[in-house]
């Protein structure tokens, strides 16, 4: 432990560039320890910023309105996509052997990098088609949305689903690490947490979105709408359930309102159901159900004789 008596601190308040000078006796040991932890076997060769920059640039190519541009000519688009593919190939080449360990144990080899990159870019037209269905469904269902373009440019729910769809395609090819970095980057930006292993149909509409959690083995059908604070989670989070379906299934045409929590791998929300806000569900719901929590609101008049609580939020 540092010896407080040997901690020296100097500060000149008259100097605009004044600094603290901290002299700890074991600073040398700490530096050596940090150096070891960041080198050799434990060091990642895959910078997070390179992954997120690649994804952001790819979204700009798929949706040029994100950067205020019209669609580029075919030749320019082809060249930009070729460059994006080369960047993805370089990211794949930087994966460590330890990154290729799968959760169930053992190791696997990624397919030939060129084959994997080609398959990913071959999937982009279908991914974009699905995303346009998502964007149009958001625009149709939100009175505040002025246009599909506004949804693509500004809506966090669309961004979260767009990044998820790219990450999910890589996940299907068993690419490690990169899909999770992408969805966590989106999580930071939008407050929406979608695991790349989840399966989402289309369209999926996320309205507002903040606080939504969609777990790894969740299955979501087509034409599903989720409001803020919805959790599609597991009943248990023990490590031995890693390869088990532990998150719910949401069938087609379901609406789930704010702060509803649905848990469990065997829980199925039947098609066409409406799940009310603040509900807690751990068992299946038949198709066409309305699930809601009945609450009572009391209104009192004549506040002259009533001492109001003083809440500070």
C-alpha cells in the first residue's frame, strides 16, 4: 500500500497549467504490472474504435441521408463497398486465437476470411430491405414522425435495430467479439441493449426505446412493437445455461408497452397479444390475449387541509 507520508502534492494556484505531482513509492511496481496486463497473451489486437468506425461508415453507405448525401453513383458505391469489405477483412485478421474460443468449450476456425466477407456483403441488400421495412413501420405508427428519412436520421430505435442487423449477420457466421462490440456501441448511443444472438423478425418497431433489453436467445416475430423499458430476459443467469434457450419468444403482431418484463426461455407471448405496461410475466400467454395490471388512482380535492409531500427528484 502507498505510504501517505511519502505522498507529495504541489499546486501553484497562480499558474494556469498547475499540476498535481504525486510521488508513490510503488508507482514503479504499478507501472510494471499494468504493462504486463496490456502486453503479450492478454493484449487485444482489435481496437474497438476500428470496429465502430467501420460500422458507422457502412451505415452511411446503406443510408446516405445519414450524412446528408444523395445516393452515390453505382461505380462510387461499388468502390466504397469494396473498401468496406477490405476493412472488415483486416478486422477479422486481427482476431486473436483466444477470441476464437466458443462458450461451449473447444475451438473452431472461422471460414476463409474472403469467403466470410463476401457472404456478409451479399447479405447487405436483404438487410437494407428489412431495415426499410422497420423504418416505414416506425413512420406509419408514430404521429410525431414527419417522414421515413427522419426516422432513419434521428430515431434511436432505428439505429439500434440497424446495428443489430449488421451484428447478427456476423454472429450467424460465428464471428466472435465484433458483433458484441457493435451492439454495445449501439447500446451506449441509444440506451437499447440488443444481444447480437437474438432473432428479430421484420418489421420490428422500437418506440422511444430507452432501457429496452433483449437477451441472447430471444425470438421476436414480425410486426412487433416494443416501448421503452421492456425487458425480454432470463429467469436465471447461471453460467451453465449458456447454451440453453433462456429468453422468451414473442410471436407476430404483438405490442409490449412500457416497462413490461417478460422472462424465461419457455415463455411464449402468443400472436396478436397486447402486453400492458409494468406487467411481470414468467409463463406463456395465449394468442390474442390482453395482459394488464389493474391499478387504483386516488384523487383528493380540497387541498387546503392536506399536507402535500415534498418530493425531490
